[in-house]
């Protein structure tokens, strides 16, 4: 297994500085103009000479061979018959939503990242179907085992997987519009698993079955041998951060599942901070892992009336009714979140054990879990005596060097006393 070291010093905020409001901190989508430094950086580029996957692939290969770092996809409608495999060190640059790239078939994968330091920007990517149809197996961008991948200022819709990161990839997804990825059973805006480390920031999500879904490195064949899922040995823990995003309804999906989740088996770490969740039935569902849920706004929870409306749920579970080795949400801090107007009679006060009543809105639902704190108080039934808490890494946004850096924070010991 390759080991990747991350080190960065993060300076504290200046005294008196005002924290940015929840939600995106700037314009979102493919039509945001390039900054002056980007214009200068992208000035030396090579243009694709056709609108098929084969023509774009040829342009990527010419650019990589000639030491040109940028491939321009000029305005026009592209139809990809196959996957474009992007060599390391390249930026694929479009001309906003006018650079429209579509899948030719229902199983087409548009882009596969084949090296480190690849960027996609100012592109509009359309998959095979923007409905919940299970016939859709198209992918937008996939990166496995590659480092410092960036997807920014793009639109992605109609995919089974809009973006997919695994095998210890590191990546950043920012300032994108990711919507109508509704494929029943899948339908992921951002999928993170198998030791990937991903920062998801300042995006607009809506009408995705899951806007973010995550897992660890599971041996998918193990249930037949062992009766349960076990983790693959030698793979680092998955880590992701979902910060300053805006997440809208997914009421066009079949079951209106949680917008942001950890699957049973995601025994790594996560941060959900400074986001706006609006008009959802279930915003955050944590079934494994350790992390922080802080400073989010939950507004107007709504959905199918025969099911509960839930802002945050935490509790272990099975994967499609099959047990998962070591699955347990643990060491999770929930604090400083806001709950605004909602459907029906308003939010239920306090913690709801197990599940919320149908047709009512709950702030927190806590099931089987260990050392969960809400507003600084330990939830009593989750108390688990052990030394210290799981360290939660924190990511720093990519700078001009295009490198995603990570440093490790050291949370305080579990809170003492009762809960709400």
C-alpha cells in the first residue's frame, strides 16, 4: 500500500474576523468567468479538433506528449462513444455550459483520471438519464488511486455516479452544480470510498438520490464466505469533508433517502460543516465513522407524509441486511446547527431514540452509537469508556499549486454528564 503524508500549518482566524455564512462562498456552475490568474495560467493550451471521445482523447495525448498542460474543449455539443482517459498533469477546460458533453450510451463513462494533478473546469456533463431509471449506468468523472484531482465550476447531471473517488484517491469538488442524478439504487452526486480523501465545498446539490455517499474498503465477496462484510487489509481509512454547500430537495427520487451519508463500513472520518439543507425529508444519515456535524442550517424539512422528517440521524446498521465488520458510529460531535421553519407542527424537541414518528420533523435521531455529543453534552445511552476520541483530520482547500493538504486535529476528550 502506498503511503501519503500530508502536512500543513493552518493559521487561526484573525481576532474579530466574521465567519462566512453557511452555503456556497461564491458563484457556482460552469458559467463563472475565469479569474485573471486562471486566464494567464490557461493561455498556453491545445484545442480538441472534434466532438467525439476519440478526438478529445487524441488532444489529451498530444498535449501530454508536447508538455502542454491545458486541453480546451471549445463550445459545442460533444457525444462520447467511449471513455476519455486523461493523463496526469492536464486541465480539461471548457467554455462554460456551451461546452456540453453527453454520453452516447446508457453505460458510457465520460472521463477516467489516469494520473495525478488532473483538473476539470467550466464543463457541462450530461449522463444518460435524469430520471430514477435503473437502466442508467453512466458515469461522469471517476478517479481511483490518483492524487490531487480537482473538479470545479462544472455541471453534472443524469448519471449513476456523477463523480466517483476510490482506491486512496485525493480530490476536491468545488463550485459545481450537481443535480438530477436520481438513478434508483445508486444516483450519487459524489461517491467516496476505499480510502479516498475528498474535500467537497461550495457546491449546489439538488435532486440526487444521495448528494454524497461514502464507504470504506470492503471485501464485497466476503458475505458468501463469512456471512458478513469485512474490510480489506492495508487500505487507509476514508476521509471526507462536506463544507459550505447548498443542498436542495430530492423528492423526485424513489425513497427520498438522506442527502449526505456514511454507509455501514465507512469506518473513517468526516466533517459536515456550514451547509444549508433545504426542503429535504432526511438531510444527514450517519451509520458508521467518527466526525463533526457543526454550523449547518436545516430549513423546511418535508417529504412523503407517511415517513418521518429527519435533520440528523446517527445509528449503526447493516448493508442491505448483511452485517458489516466493526460498524459503529462513534466519537461524533453535533453542535451549533440551526433548525428553521418546517412542515407540520415544527421540530420535535430533544433527542429521539431509534426512529421519529411518521409525519413529524426531528432534529436528532440517535440509535446504537458510541460517544455522541450534542451541544456539548454526551448522549447517555451512547457512553463508551475508552481512552480519548478519534482524531478528525481537517483539509485545506487547494491553492495555486493544485495540491490538497491535510493536517490532523486533536479533539477534546468525550463530554461528561448527561444528554438532552
